[in-house]
């Protein structure tokens, strides 16, 4: 998942507020995922959630819960207040698939979510 328009947040409000946005998104995601899931920062404003033993429907529901939780969180600092959104690319690991290939498919779905208008979850083919 990738925070939508994060560069513009940093450019408009500064890096300290951008850091607050990152922290709020992580907190919202952590409160939403299950204890068996793992949230990790892949770089910049991009994160991944590993959901072991989760079928496609369950993964979709969890991704949507995370997306909606992040969008609902009000992020404030001083006079600045906003809601962030995320685009999510969802990929299910196939038998024998290595992490790198799974990550590429999830990333392609993420870019499809962005191209389709952001603030949505797209499932990889």
C-alpha cells in the first residue's frame, strides 16, 4: 500500500507533518490488522502487510478495512488537519512463488489502483 499524494503533503506542510501522516497511517493499519499479520515499511510511504493463511476474500476484506481505517483517521498538527488515503495492490502467493515475484505482482496492482483514481484496492491477476 502507498499513501496517496504523500509528496504533496511533504511539499505543502513540511516533513514533520509528513511524519505525522506516516505515524497515523501505521497506527491505523496496526489497529486493524490481525495478530498473525505483519506490517512492514518497504520504503518512503510504501508499506506491505503479509497475511499468512488468508484466502483471497479474507485478504480483500482486510485490505479494505485497512484502507477505510486510514481514510477515517484525522491527522492534526497545530492548525493543519487532514485525512490521508492509500492505494493498495493485493497479490496472493501462488505455489512455489518467491517473494520477489509476489512483490512485483502486488506492485503492479498498486500502480493499477493509482491509475484508476487512488484510494482503492486492486487485486493482481
